[in-house]
């Protein structure tokens, strides 16, 4: 008799869950806005200043830009949880360079563990190369970029050093790491802009690098202790939509913005 009652209770519970499933899923699902493409965003904004690099679109619809002729922001650190859009952010920057700037104005090179993710950019005229961490070409590129920056006094051209994964820098030899440190400290004053991603869960392994980044852009980070460790207290990083929404500190406030989808 007790087994029959328990069975009936179970069946009733399952029926109730089936009926409530659509409501529960609707409540839990995160709203995903229909984000505009890069081309649509640039068409809406119209001509942008020659020295501007588009980073995204703020919640008020205005562009979030970096002035490549103003070194004050310093190198950019893009940090978030795994799968929260760090690589997509770098690729958005690369696509903006392609659509906004001539190679004589802005170029970029990519250092990554996953070159296959960048195959669509290999033939972009602004791209000087895709360099895997596991090949010597990545170290040669950083060395040549540091040499160019040392000699660059008044050149109008800017070069973006897009590094996908700060933690992977430990794979490079001593000279390459020292050249990268110099670029982090002096690069923006010589028109070389390091823009580097970091898996937020690896923050403790990269502490010695963090102090060189005055500008930190955050994607979704669920662990509040990790967010606090990186100077993003009360930024609400756990509420950011992964893959599309980021935030950076603007004075005493946090500026949230979206990255356009790639065409």
C-alpha cells in the first residue's frame, strides 16, 4: 500500500514538472539580444576619427573607442571565464581594423594556441601573421615588434599585438618574455598596442603580469572572489552575457558594452 502511494506521488510530481517546464525554462533562460553586425554598426556610426579603434557599443548606443594616438590607457587586458568571449573580442577588434583602417594606418598580428580559430583573418591585408605559441615564429614576431617599437619615434602607423592567453606566455623563452614586458610598459607610447586575454581562473598564475595593465576589460566572471582579486569589486560580472557583453571601469563607474557580431 505504501509503495503504491509513493508511486502515485512520484507520477503526480513528474506531471507537475512537465507542466511547469516551459515556465521554469523561460525564467532561467538569459535574454539574448539580436546583436547587430560589424558592418551595420559602422554604417550607423558613420565616419570615425582616423586614430580610433572600435571596441564595442555601449548600452546607450554610443561607440566605445580607443584612441591609438593616446598612450595613457596602456595595454589592454581582456579577462573572463572560459567560453565567455575573450577570443571573440579580439576577433571583433581585428575585424574593426580591417573595415576601418588601411594597412598603412593600422596592422595587427596574433599570437595564439589555436591558429585554426583565425584562418578567416590570414588573408586580411592588415594582418601581419598568425603565430602559434608552439612555434618559434611567435617569439620572432614579438622580438621584431619590440625592435620596431624601439626605433619608432614619430611613425603614424599603429600595430596591435593580439595575444590570446596571457598564461601561455610562460611557454616563450626568456628573451621573448622580456620583450613582451617592455612592450607592455613602453609599447603604446611607440604605437604598439598589446591586447591580451586571460582566463580569469588563471589569475594566480599570472600575478606578476597584472600590474602592467592599467586598462582591464572584463567579461563574465562567476566567482566574485576572482573578480575582486582583479579589481572588479561590485561590477556585477556574473550577470554579463557570455560571448557578447563586457565592461570596463570609467572613473568611478562601470561602462557596459556589447561587441558586434562578425559579418
